[in-house]
C-alpha cells in the first residue's frame, strides 16, 4: 500500500509539474494563478517554483529519496491547494484549475477538492 501511494503521488506530481513547465502549459498555469488571486508580482516566481517543486518532489518519491520529508511537503502543498480551491468555490469564481497544464484545462469544482483530498490521503499513507 505504501509503495502504491508513493508511486502514485510521485507520478501525479511529476506529470503535473512537467505539464506546467513547457510551452503553453506555462502560460496556462500563470492564468490559473491569476484566477486564484495570486498577486501579479508573485506569478512569475510561482510559475517557475511550483512546477519545479512538483517535478522534484515527484521524482524524489518515485526514486525513493527523502520519502517522508517529500510526502510531508506535498501534504502541506495539498492543504494549501485545498484551501485556495475552497476559497474560489465559496466566492463563486469560475477558475481553471491549472493542475495539469494547457491540455487538461478544467474548472475548479467539487471534483478538484475530492482529487486533492485523495492525494492528501496518499501523502498521509506514505508519511505514516
């Protein structure tokens, strides 16, 4: 179960980070950051740092490096993502998720919250 959780979580974040790192995925992710209310000045840094962190964390989990620390880091990110998603839903904004780059645009909704909760559960399995 732990191996499944680690590889699944690592794979999801590796794919997510890579999809935001190139071409149209970069611009799509920056538009998503705007929709979530990230200040204009912070968008370039977050547009670079978030995908880099996701790729690194995903690769670490898949390779079996710093497993617990990486899973904790991703758990914290998922909690932050969840809080941002719930905030958007409460405000009633229609925002593209930006989760998997330009080819997989989807509006933030209940499915987004459920996906984040499931990924958080995987991170907890890895940590415990």
